């Protein structure tokens, strides 16, 4: 259950520590408006699909999407396994062609004698998302592109990203990709988090601080292992934005924590991609 009050409770203050959150500035009325299952469909969040954004077009995520779509558009499509996964030959090809950071071919093949789609998470992630967005479908044992998929593949604007990103939060239970027990958090707050990210300067920030600044904590935190919220926030909010080129990512060593930490900063396109249907008289940057 979310603590939706614009004034944090004592328990929430304890979790925040000395970090000042941004979400209270939205006000309780706007916060409640954003806690909907279809924020893109009801246009609480509007994605700019009429411009092209180099950061998105050149992102690893879009390269993976285009690879799947291009093969699915070529007859007879991509052969599927009996469990409807992409065949191993295509998976090996994708691993080699995409050169995905943190998913090095040598390490994948070292741990997996036979590499399946689910062994290469980015490929599985975008296959599932393309299906949910209605851009690909199964036909005679192959994955083929739909009419909509073909049209968006050829679109030189931002329509493909718009379709995929909204599907991630409206058509998929994104927790499927990480299996963390915090169902619904923070993905049901996607409007609140994105709006708060718009208020942040383009500078490197540790993901824990980003989480505490932008996401309303859940009461289940107090009964969960301490690192679960940060992992869920990374997998469900930050990672998709990073893979689509709207966040930059780096790993740094923290002497204070004596471990490596993930840091993110917004790309130049971030503030031009999302518009928020809010009434904020103090600052009209977020208004449509």
C-alpha cells in the first residue's frame, strides 16, 4: 500500500534519511491522479511521438527492437521453439550483434552450454514487449511482424518508442523480469517517478538517491530485505529508461559503502520526450 500523503510519515522520514523527496511537491491530488493503471492511455503522461530523438534511435534497446522486427518482417519470420521462444540460432546471432554491456558473450557461453532466449535478458525483454505492444505475433511456428509493427519500423519519428514504452507499464507486469516480491511497486507510480525525474538536473546520481527522491515508499518495505526496493526500482524504472537511451549509466566504486554503485543521469532528450497532464501553478514546465 502506498503512502500517498504529501506529508511523509515518521516511518517514511526514517527510510528517506537526509534525502529530500520531490514527490510531495506534486500535491496529494496530483499524486492520486497518477496512481492509475493506464497513465499513457488516459494521457496523464503524453509521450512525444512526433519528433525523432537521437538518443532513443541509437540506443541499445532500439537496436534490439529493430533486429527482432527486421527478421520478423522477412519471410517466413523468426522460427520459434515449442515454448514460443526465439530459436537458439537467432539468440546467438543477437548476442554477437548487439554487444550488450554486462551481458558479454564469453560469460554467457561459459555459464550456458546451450543458450536460450531467457539466458539473454535484453532479448527476452524486448521480445515480450514487442508482443505486448502488438507489433509481432506468432504465425505457423514463426514470429512475424504485424501491420502496425511494419509501419512503426519504418517510422522516422518516435512512434515505435511510444508504443513499446507504454506497453511496458500498461500491458505487462514488469515484475515478471525480476521476480522481486514487491508487486506493483514502483511501476504503478511511473507517472510520479517520471515527473519527479524531470525536476532533477542532468548530473550523475546514485540510484538509491534517485529512488528516494522520486518514488513513494511502500509499507511492505518495513517487512522486506533492505535491498529489494532498490533492485525493483533499478529493474522496473531505471533499466528500461537506460536501455532506451533516456538515461546514461555508469558503475562507480563507493569508498563510503565499500562497494560498487550504479549511477544514472538523464540524457538531453529526456525532458523533451514526456509531458505531464498536471495542474501545477507554481511551475508550468510539467503541464501539457
